[in-house]
């Protein structure tokens, strides 16, 4: 059974870069699925950040595109998120999720990691 | 602003049926998936596609779509169904995913 695990700093300074990694366990990242990042500010709704295929093809939320990079490392079976020029508005729980190729839905989620932007 | 619109809050009496809706132009072309999120937990998909449920999701959850509206129906709501529910689909361009703003379901 595939499981996802986010990791990275829980505190980032304003104007800095938020960097997170999602490790894939129990399956291969090269499995015809899209791998996504989703975030949720405290007390607010879900926001899709972007996605990557194992080929390296990416799609990003237009509102975040100028600041976001998602990459994949097949050798480590993981994918990563970088969000630059962060502000307090980027404080959120960040989830990684698999968009199942056969379902077209986010069928597997990580447990989420809280990232706070503060000096 | 979200391209998918949901009512912020809905309530239902225990054991009754409730429908949660999601509106957006892209839903004329793409199916929605629905997610249940309880406090402090990651979302869980409850329906996807035309009307599919992952294994382990009770059959009281069903999905449907008509025109620009996708719906999640809970037939015989239980206390444990009290949660936030989000729809997700593609945006009008088809290249990006988008979530609705979420609906808080209260079971009375």
C-alpha cells in the first residue's frame, strides 16, 4: 500500500524559500500517476499548488506559478516543492498527494506538515 | 477566488439525506471528485468520476453531475459524517486542478 510522507522545515523566514519533500513508500513514483502538492492555511480551505508526472512534466496553480517549482527524484522515489519569496500568507499545512491514474482523484495523501512563515 | 463554488455550511438531521453541491463552468466538461476532511486530518476521497467510491467508503455516499453542478449526496447521514467536504476538478483551461471553497456539514 502506497504511503506518502512530507518532510522539511516547519519555520521559514519572510522572503525566504519554503522547501518540502514527499517520500513515496510502498510503490514506485514511476507509476503513471501525477504527484501533487496541496496546502491549507489555518482555518481555511484547500488550495492546489501544482503537480508533476514522473517524466518531469509539471502544471502549476496560475496564482503561484511565478514562485513555485516542483521536481522529482526517481532515484530517491520522492518529489519536492520549492516556494520562493514567502510571506505570512504562505503559512499553511502542506500536503502531498497522489492523483491516481485510474481514478482521476487524489486517492492517497500524506499526513501534512505545518509550515509557518515568521521572522 | 475559486472557480468552483460551494455553500459554506449545510446541516442535516441524523438519518436524513443531504446533498452538497459544487458549481462551476468546468464541470460541464470534467467530473468532480469529493473529499471529506475531519479536524486535524488529511482529506479522504469519498467519490470520484461519474459515481465511484473507493473501497471502504460507505455506500451512503454517492456522486452525481448535471450541467455545471456536481453533487455529493449522503443518504442516511450519520454522526461520523460531520466534517468539511471539498469538491475538486479541473479549471476551465483543463490544465490545472481547483478545489471548491468547502462545505461544513453539521449533523443535528
